[in-house]
């Protein structure tokens, strides 16, 4: 566990995860996404570490793929939340539960595929 935490601490994203976007757009997108992740974590009463880890994953992914379209942000947040909850929560989220939170704008298959892709991208971004 210390190794995982150490890897997370030492592989922080650059200061600006969205270098190509105007500052107002960057802050608004990230703020909206973090707010959505926070709402899900609060409603499900997940552990605090899940929120912190999910937001860290979002930031790290966006530092690797800064041109992520606005339409994919909800899927990105859900995928990062799924990964974080499986690593840190005693009762992790299911893909079906996260699909419900997105109002079925994504499917469980899309979510699990993207979560796998995000995990691979995050693992390589160290």
C-alpha cells in the first residue's frame, strides 16, 4: 500500500493539466467535474480517500490527454471514480450504479472499457 501511495505522490501532474485551453474554460470544466464526483461520493458515503484519488486520477489523465472533449468529461470522471473506489473503498461502486448517476448517458460497457483505458494510461504516465 505504501508503494501505491508513493507512486501516486511522486507522479503528480504538471501545474496546468489543460495547457491548450483558456483559463476560464479550464477552471470551469475541472470545477464541474470535481463537483459531480464529490456529489456521488457524498451520496454514497464513500471514504474520503476515494474522492482524493479520483480527482488525482482526473488531473493526471488530463495532463496526459489535455484535448479531452467536453462531452467525455462525465465518462472520464465516472471511470476515475470507479478505479478509485475499487482501490480504496470497502464497498466499491459498481458500473451500473455509476451509469445511474450519469442518467444513462454512458453504458456500463463504455464505462468499464474506459476505466481500463484510463488505468493503463495512468500507469504509463509515471
